C-alpha cells in the first residue's frame, strides 16, 4: 500500500505551459490493471512523448466506452483489479507528467468523495474524469476534489447547448475534453466536422487547454484535430494494441507515431 504522498504534477498548469511553448498536447489512455506490464506501458507512453496520461480505473458498466475499452475493463476486473491497486501502480510508476484517472461515479461514491480525492493525491494523480457525473450533481465531489487539489476534467459533447457549454467551461479544471463524435469511445475511420465545431464553441467561453477525444484513432486524425485544438486524447487505438499483447514496446511505438504526427513530422 502507499506509504507516502507521491509527487503530483499539476494538470492544467503543465498543459498551459506546454501550450505556451508551442507544443501540441498528447494524452494517451490506458486501462489500469489490464495486464501484468501495464505499469511499464504507462512509463513507455510517457517516454514516447505524452504530455499527460489518462488511466482508466475499471468498472463493470462503462457506459461511455465502446467494445475495446469494455474488453480491457473486463480483462482488468477478471484479474481482480480494485481501484487501490491501480492507484498503487500509478504511484510506483512515478511518471514525470500529470496523470488523470477516468472512472465512473459508482466507484467514487462507494469510496466516499473525500477519501477518493485524497487517495488520488496520495498516488500522485492530479486529475479526474467522471463522465457519468453530471454538471448538476457535481458539487459534492467537486468541493472535495478542489480542496484536495484534484482537477476535475469535464466533457463537452457536440449536442451540448451553448449555455451549458459556458457552464461546463466555467466549472472545468485541468483541460476541457472536447468529444469528437456522439456515441461511445472507439476507433473511427473518419471524424467529420463535429470536432472542429465543438472546439470552436468551447473557445468562445474559455482559454483553458482544449483536447479532443473519442474516435481519434490514427496519427493522421490526431494531426487533423490538432489544427484546431490544443491537443488530443487517444484511447481505443492504443488499448487495442495492448489487448493484442503488444506490451510496452507497441504502446511506445504507437504513441511515438502520434507525437511525430502532431509535431508535423509525419
């Protein structure tokens, strides 16, 4: 178990600094506990150029996630992974960039808001993404998260009305997560114009870093969304490689290709 507080790298401050330096932001997602070497994969994606990492805490009913991440969650749960084990793994990895966890409210509620927030900080986690916790019901968690120093990332969907976008942007911390396509997570052959439109709407209300996720699958798509956004979140395409037992080497190779693409190196 964790015996001391790990170093916490602030999410929003770090992303703002990278953006100010002219860098496009790359945030890979992987599922905690899905394989024996998931901690090595976490370290590998950071070494390959990630500016922050999103780590999933597995849940049995991941309503926002498509088949690939669902399979990874079930694999992790099948290995008897519990939230504290994921947080312990993050702490052990001691990655030199911010880490945000992505999970569902049932896990947060059962742990208790205050206990969960402090557990995240103890593990060195600076951000939380809880997609099934609505803006209207966010306050009890957000109070404890803010007090502990956990930045709650909020999502803006293509269907979000403008007044709601404004309220989301006002409450968001870390970065604003722009959802590229309606539907669950998963790889897409094409992104369409929705990602651009969502980013433009967010820009009217906030100067926070804006990163596009959900459906971004290839280096070419990552470079495309980074023409309008500050960065990109890539999950299913990376997790699919880990499900295929590619391990840290495949993770690093793929994330490296994303890094080169958004840096303009092809």
